[in-house]
C-alpha cells in the first residue's frame, strides 16, 4: 500500500470527504457561499465599542491553528484579586443569520479536523482571516470580564463588546514546556515586555480554578487522541496529543467564560442553548466497573467519589487509564445541547461539576457558539432574541446529531490513518493492551505507534487493561480496519 498510494494525504482527504458526505455533512462550500465571500473585503469595524487594543492579549492554540477564537489577559488587583478578560471573536459581525455562509455553518455545525484535510465550518477567508483574532490585527470581540478571589472563586463578571488586538500567537506545547521548566520562553512571547509574568499569572489562576472544580467533583479523564504526522504528503508517524498545562490553562478559562455567559443570558430573561451532560443513568454499571477494581462507589451518582476512583486508577495503572476513561465516558453518556429558560431546573454538566454551562468561546469553529453570540449581542443591545424557542429547540437536536456524526467521521479517519501507516508492517509483533470488550469482540491498543484494532482468531478470556503481545494480520485503509492475532498474554 505504501508503494501503491503515492500521495497519502490526497488519498486520506478523499476518504474523509466521502465519510463526511455519508453522514450528512457537507465537505464543500456551495456556490452561494463563494458568491457571498466575493462581497467581503475587510474585517468588521465599529467605532462605538470599547478600545482594548493596548492590553497584552495573547492566544494559545495548536501550532498550526489559524482560526483563532479567543484571547486572554489577566490583571492583578489589590487583596490578591485577579481580573481575567477573555475576548471572543465577533463572528456575527460578518456572518449574519440565514446568509449562505450561515446556512452552511448551520448544516455542519462544527469544523471537522482530520490529519489530511480540515473541513472548516466557515470559509478560510473568514475563519483564518477576517473573523480570526490574528496577531497584530484589530478585531471586534465579545469580552467576558471576571474577577476571582485569591482562591479562584468567582466574585463578579460582566460582558461587553470591544475592539482587541492579539499581541502574540502562542502554541500549547511550547508554552507548557516553559511553564513546566523544560524549555525557554518562546521567542514570540519574549519579544513582548511582561508576557512572561502575564503567562505565569494566567497559569496560576487556571490551576486555582482547576482545584476548585476538582473540589466540587469535576472528573479528569485521559483520552486517547492520536494525531497523524506527515513527511510531505506521506504519513510518517502517529503521536498522542498530550493534555498539558497550557491546555489546562485554556480549558479552565473557557469553562469559566461559558459559565458566566450562561448566567448572563439567564439573568436577562432569555432562553439559551445549553451544553449538558446528564447525571449518569447507568450509574449501577459504573459502580459494577469500579467494584472490579476493588472500589465501592455510593449508590447514587456522585462526581467526587468517581473522581477519587479515577485518580486512584490513574496512579496505579497509567497505561490502561485512557481505556478506563473511555469506558466511563461511554457509561456516562455523550454531551448534548438543550434549550433552557428562566424558571426551569437546569440539568448542568456532570463531568465538569458545573451547573451553568454552554458553548460560547469558539464561534469560528462551532455553530452553537455563533448562536449564543447572537443571543448575547441582542441582550446587550436590548433587542428581541434572534431565535424563537422553536428554532432553538430544533437547533439543539440538530447540533447534537451533527456533533455525533462528526465524532464518527474523525474516529473513522484515525483508524484509516493508522491502517495506512501499518500496512507495510503486516506480520510484525507489538506490545498491546486490551482497550475494549463488547458484543462485537475484543479491541486492543498497541503502544508504538498508538493505534487501535480488533483481536481475531482464538484467544482465552481477557480483561480490560490486560497486557498482550500481538501480531498484525491485516489492514483496510478504506474501512479503517486493523486486525491482530494474540501471541502471548501478560508480556509487558
């Protein structure tokens, strides 16, 4: 296969487009979108908003990200109070409701990321240029301003429109390496006076916020997130994406921002599109799973007890923890979008241990965030909501369904990438771990390269997390199938 397919990237991109189409997603922008783009010449401007361009804003994202949705900056006040400002790109300023660009975004509901090709929700002229919070460019934004105590407890928040300027674009891995003392401050950050102190202060606040969430029962999982690495157009490796300290920083700030946004809309009396994870219906099955590890959980769903179990297992068996994490996530159930109104009892987000939560911080990449942005701007202006209750209810169902379709596409592509990388290695032996057992069979994960496949042929009864030695039997790039045969049990 490595010799038969000269351009791995092109082949995988074709498979990805077909996978998109088969699941009701549009891989290409229609003609009407291109016609609308021809009328867009420059970023949106509004001289009436607050000018915050002089603040030391920064973005932290993936190395290759150009669709920058948010900027952050912190200021230390008296009594160790820390003020956090999160600026979110004002995408609605250029993408109006029911325009051709908006209709395409509504259909897909999110950008789809595969190694060979990205299928952006918005055309790149917008998402990586005119509506991106690009470095050294003035952009309109929605700013969520929050004040936290020295312990990381939210004291107050406010939301307003502003003009901002990204002073420096940074990457997760480089910032994390510096924060952890493994590498020097990135050159781009060093060029901005005081950015080292700014990043240290942001990290300190983020860790306090994280401690508060863990105290309230937030769950910490290790997800299996392999990412293909290309050498030109040839797939050369697959590496795991590390959930490092810089990713935690942005994650905590976005969780806080989303909570403030949800409460703001609630306070202004309007309905909103909430992001929820319900209290697990299959808690009894989670209890049974924990008993298999010698741990007894309470009879009723309890996030703090579940996190204590997860933390214990992370320490005792780090190699198998991603697979245990996935098993718990499946039993908890997927997140979903729902409409919530004043007077209703909120569902909340069980995994994050927060009551008020929605998606609002990535309007270049997720349609629910763009919907929320329009609701916010209407509330700030005192205008009627741009969406009726019926529209929001329809969007909640549609976005939940399309998000599931996108997950399946991205998972299928990870399998196809691994199958392509491994095709020339048929017959070789690998260290592996049992990653899943269900009615369809036994699934294993090899360590190098990190890839999942099915165990075929005859083998004894196995358990989740058991170490194995396996032999690669076959691969199918188009279908993403990888089959292994058991060689030995318990060989680390």
